[in-house]
């Protein structure tokens, strides 16, 4: 029998809040998604002005990061032409995201969930996702 | 050119909060989704214990209610065997929901969004969605 | 080798126009789709106020009527519980529509396309689709 | 509450007309799609001879341009191997188009919709989409 460590809704809100504040700071309204360690959605917000196309992209970045236990930008590197994971980006009906902005949420070395951000450049998305993680870590004390 | 009225993220949060409080009150952890008037997701929360299968169901109930400008339970009645809309429930890849728990959000006679709730019985889902609407209306003053 | 008779864009426009005028007359803004005899979209219009959920439904009603050479309301009857085509409404990923409002376009006994209408009641959708056919027949002289 | 500006069906027709005339001029029958600012289809025409595969491509180019507020050819550049958005083209079930021919429709600095064109080379598609925008801007006068 397994015992799974999984973020709860309160954790998800703290991730969302940290990301949202950074997005506001850099002036880019974002779609922000939080998934649990099984890749299933826990919380989502589209800030006013966030892109419609980014709804699914944010959810899928978070799904990828939590489900594959890897940052989406790492897949970006590993899936370049000639690299070992070339072509992985169209897997799972296109849900496996290889663009930066999806990060696993790790506690005591275990992936407990993921955060996915979309609407800015991949660098901005990644910065905002990282701010979510930072806020969560601070809240964890 | 058209001018459209659409709920914003703050409105979505007030809908979520009203629904969540009712869900807590009746002791059923729910998935709660808020969409805008075009059916696109604005906010989502899965309360701890909410069903994994209800993630998509809540989102699609809200999509249906906002996009079709009709409560999902009305489709339930209209799509019974022998009724005029029989079979509509499998339309749009199954996204058109005919089970209660999806309600349009109406301001001054215009649909500005939707709320969709899932994890309880359809009657509970509908009660919780209605509580979201009530909280929103109160906040509107 | 086959020679296929297929409606052209001008025909599609005359179908659209007839349907649109009836929709305006009865005061229900509609989504109206025209497909060719292979089920592929030729023309589409969402009147101002037409439902977002009806975009796909109108297209799929037309797809069904032209592809299956049968009015969608006929499938509605044939797919009732206990009837021979029970369950057909979820076929093709839900594209096979059994709700009224899809009609084949027939010229000299051959199906050359289809029209699909959605946003009203199934009876209204069907009335508006029929008006499209009537206008087309008149234009054919 | 937000107030949104959205193109109406008459605007969509003027975009379609401008694009169609250019397509006729260059001798390439096109699929032309117009979406609103939320990415939902408003109008579509497949000119006689337009490609069947281009139906969805034109719709998705328009969806991408309006929903992401960006020309699809810009995504083409940003998603080259080694570039930051590499892999984005398979997102949203492949709906996010990175091939030229999708342009946002902008009025007073706001995206009010999109136009997507397909059946020619990407350069032809883009030229025809731009002609749609030009006709629309003239009509706005």
C-alpha cells in the first residue's frame, strides 16, 4: 500500500497567490494552474486580460510538470531535433508541454503537485511559476 | 462592433466563495468552475476530497450554462426520451451537460458567465451553484 | 469513376440567407452551417446573439444530415430507447446529431449538401433550416 | 465586471469579403474563418476549390490569432528549434497554429477578433488575411 503526499487546496492557493503577485509586478496578466501529484487540476485562475489560448496551456504545463516530475523547459531542451526526447511534445494529444512555465512542486524530495503558467513569454511564464513556488516554500516555513 | 459585459476574476472569486461555503455547510467537497460569457474558464477550485471525474464535469457544466445561456437541469428535462432535445447531451464531444449543477450568471438580463458544480448529487450540485449565484448577487449590492 | 453533384459556395450562401431571414423573422439569432455532400463545411454564420455552444452543434447537424443523407430529427425518432438506432447519438465522438435542425439538401433526388441550425428550440431550428432549403429551391428556379 | 469590444457579424463579413477578393485576384481558392475575441467562430467560407484540410486549419489560425492576440507567423518564428516557444505548435490538441495566415483584428488597440486563411502557401494565406484586415479597416473608415 502507498502513502502519497499531495498538496491541498490551501497549498494551491498559496502557489496561485505567489504567482499572481509576480505577474502583477511584471505587468503580464497570466493563466495560472495548480495540479496535484497525479496531474489532476486543483485550482486555476485567469487574471483579467490573460489569454484564452493559455487556459489549456497553463493546465497542461502543470499536468506535465507534476505528472512527469520535471520542469517543462527541461523537456524543451531534451526534445530539440536530434535530442533523445525529440517529438515528445505532441504526446498525449499535445498535452505534454515542452515550453517553459511548468514546474513540479517538491516537498522533502517528493513531487506533491505542479504549477503551470501561460500568457507571457516562456521566460516570463517560468519566472511567475517560480514565484509561486517561492511563496509556497515560505508559507511552508 | 458589439459591446459585451463579462464577469471579471473578482466576480468569479465571489461566486466560488459562495459555492464553497455552501459545500462546506452541507459537508460535500465539490469541484467548482467559473466561466466567462463565452464559455472560457476563469477560475476553478477542487475542494479537498472533490472527485477527480468532477473536474471536467464542473468545467463543462459551467461552459454549457454560460455558452447556452441556460441552466443544465433545464437541458436535463428537455432531453428526456421523447422530449425535443433528446440526445443533446452527447453533443460537442460530450461537453454539453444536461445534468443539474450548471447555472448562467445573469446581470441586468445579460448572461455574463456561468458556474458549474460537481461531486455531489445533482440536487446538491445545483444547491451549491445557486449559493454561488446568491453570494455574487449580494456582493453586487 | 464517379461524378458527384455538390453545392457550391453560391448555393451555400442562398441557403444561409433563407435561414437567416427566417431566424430574424422569428426573433431567434441562430448559428447556421452549410456542409457539402461529403460532410465538410462550406459556409457558417453565427448571428449576433447566437449561442457559443451552438457553433459545433450547427456544424455537426449539417455534417450528420449531409453525411447520413437523413434529417437529424429522423435520427431522433430512430434512436429513442428501444428503437433500432438507440445509442447512435454518441457516435463519431458525439458528432452524429439526433436533435432536429439538420436537413439534407437534395437536388434531383441526390444529396448535394446539408444545412444545420442551432440556438433555438429544436422546432425553431428545424423551421429555420427548412426556410434555408426553401430559399435555395426557389433560387434553383 | 469587464466591458469587452467584439466584432459583429457585419464586421466579419467585411473581413471575409476583403480576403475573398484578394484570393480571387491571386487565383487561389481559400478557406477563410473569422472568430470573435474569445476565439469562437463567427463566420466561415470555403471558396470553391478550397482544401478540405484547410477548414480546420483556417478556423484554428483565427482561433490562435484572436485568443493569443498574436499573428500565427510570429509563433512560427518563436517556435523554431532552439527558440523559446519551441514545441508550442502542438498545444491545445494542435489547435495552436504557428503557420502564417492568422492575424488578430485590432480596433483602438484592442483585439476584437481574428481572421484565419488556409489553402495557399503560408505567404499567400497571410497576404489574403491581411487583405481582409485592410478591407475591414477601410469599412471602419
